[in-house]
């Protein structure tokens, strides 16, 4: 069993990573770099930009980003583009390296994150030329499934997020599934680090509205969320618990807009589900439609 100090150190590594891996298809650099640089500065982290050239038939996924079909030429041009971007980041004062590899993106990105000791992965859900490419099984979603560290996803509507690396209003949807306390603790650690306000949200089924004891259910749900709010939280943040009824995705997006959230933190299972149901696509839908970036934190096996 981890000691309290070891657990605290592990949590801090998730909240304030020393190294951040930025996965790019080369067409998304313009909107990923501002997020990456801002987070690097906020955390004092070094960045590594990675581009994966997939083999065989998968080559077409990223081939449109550079005008070569020959793999060696593609690697050379990709390295040039990536090093150019990395040099610009270094000139701004943030350490940055560039890495181009061959293989399947899901495997190579997870492998690179382990090799460099990255505490976070930043990834776009699509390139500029693939605005409709956010589908189940896409590279961005595969990263969510394979990564062992939090994944900061920038969806098609989140490019202009103003706060980038320093959120001031965090929304943390809570499923109340086993282990939800783990991701809630990390969400509060993030709020403390950035001195950000945080809202915990749970969405109940619309069907419960007709139940005679609906008020009691809402009160219990709210109390369950409030019990994970640290006693000392009022010293550094404004925290509140909110209960809504209806469709989960719609309510999360609506509340996010209402509070002007600049970061959504999701605790997910190993299947990358928000609810503990295999095949649930709530996470994907939220990332694809949110006006802010989404940080997905995988719950540990013991608690999923």
C-alpha cells in the first residue's frame, strides 16, 4: 500500500507534471502549441513534441499534413516541421524537444510518455483539415484508451480557450461510481494549484423528476459530492456541488457554459467511460463539443 507521502507525491506529479508530451499530426500545431507552452510555464515543465508516422495503410491518416509519400522523405519533412516548432518554443524560454517515430500512434505515444516520464499528454482531437474526424476509434480516442497519465484534449470548439494553462473555473462532472473520490481529489488539487473555483456536477436521470422522493434523492446526491470537498478548500477556492437532471452530455455542456468553465476534469474508467458502462461514449461527446479543453484522468484499477 502506498504511504500517504507517496500518494501525495504521485498526485502532485499528475497536477504539476515535470514533463509534458504533445502529440501532433502537424496540422494542429498552431492551436496545440499555445496550450502546451502555457501549461509548461505554469508547471515549470519541459515539453516534447511527438509526431508518429503510421505504417502501411494507416499512413494516409497523417500523410495529408506533408506533401510526400516516401516514408523517409515524410520523416525528414516531419522532423523539419517539428524542430522548427520546438525551436520557437525554446526561444520563448520553455525547454522543448522534437521526436518523430514510426509505428501505430496509440502504441508509440503511450510508449514515448513512459520513456520520457511524461506526467501529461496534450492532444488535439483532429487536425485543421479533418474537422469531422472526431469519431470512435480515432487516434485521439486511442490515446485516451492507452495513456497511463492524464490526457489534456483540445476539441474543435476549444481552440480559443483564453486561460490555457491557468484555469480559473474548473468543472468536475462526478459519476458517483466507485473510485470517484480519486479523480475528485486530483480535481481539487488542480483547483488549489491554480487558485481556481471548482464546481462538482452530478446529473440524475430525467425519470427521477416524477418520483415522490425526488427532493430527498437530490439532497443525498449533493451531500455525497460535498463530502469530498476538503475542509480547508474555502481557504483557497470557492467550491460548490450542483445536481441537475437530464442528458449527461447536455447538462455538462450547459453547466460548463453557465459557469464559463475553462477546464473540464473527467474521471474515467479503463474503458474510457464516464459512467461504469463499457462502450459509453459520454467522454468522447463532451470532448468533441466542449468550449473548453478536457483533462481526462484514468482511475486506478483498484478503484475503477
